[in-house]
C-alpha cells in the first residue's frame, strides 16, 4: 500500500468538471480585472462604514451606557439574593 500525496488527474478532472477546470485556467486572466473593480467597491464600503460610525457615535455611547447599567443592576440583584444551600438528592 503506497501513500498518495497528490490526487489522480482522472479523479481531479472528474471532481471539478469542465466549469471548474475552465475557472482554474481563466482565473489568472480575470484576476487583475476583478481586483480593479473590487478595490473601489471595497474602499467605498469602508468609507460608508466609517461615516456611519462617526454619525452614530452618540447613539452607540448611549446604548453602551444603558447596557452597562443593566449589567450592574443584574449583578446587584444576584448579589442580594440569599444563597440557597444544596439539598441532597434522595
């Protein structure tokens, strides 16, 4: 029994199919064009996210304060509850 490090070409071709093989062959040709289109779109999305964050800093801070208040109240209520002793199971 020998160990295979690479798959058989027949298995690879059968698994990928014509579409997969065409994509692998054509990817180096289309990658630069895809990168040229994707870069401005990605940069625009990042700019919008930054603007959204900047415009909503106040609301985010208020939500954070409210969340912290709720956490403090819940912890206080838990600390005030009497500890229940464990009862043995019969």
